[in-house]
C-alpha cells in the first residue's frame, strides 16, 4: 500500500463521516414529515456508503 492509497482511504473515511453528520438532521426532519421516505432514503444512503467504503478499502 502506497502513501497515496493511504491518503485516499483517509479522505474517503473523512468524507463519509462528514456526510453522515450532514445527512443525520435531514433524516430526522424527513422522519417527522414522511416516515416511509425517510427509511427508504436512509437505507439507500447506507448501501451506497458501504459500497464506496468497500471498494476503497478492498482495492
């Protein structure tokens, strides 16, 4: 693993954490308005996040 690979992994993890911090309040607000939409959006967000992290850390 090169230094560039390690930097890319750290960047991806940082972005992932930032997105979670930004999206959490959105999920809370949406849950108050439309529970089904909130659950669907949250599930999709989690799946995409897992795929992105998996592709970065496995390659």
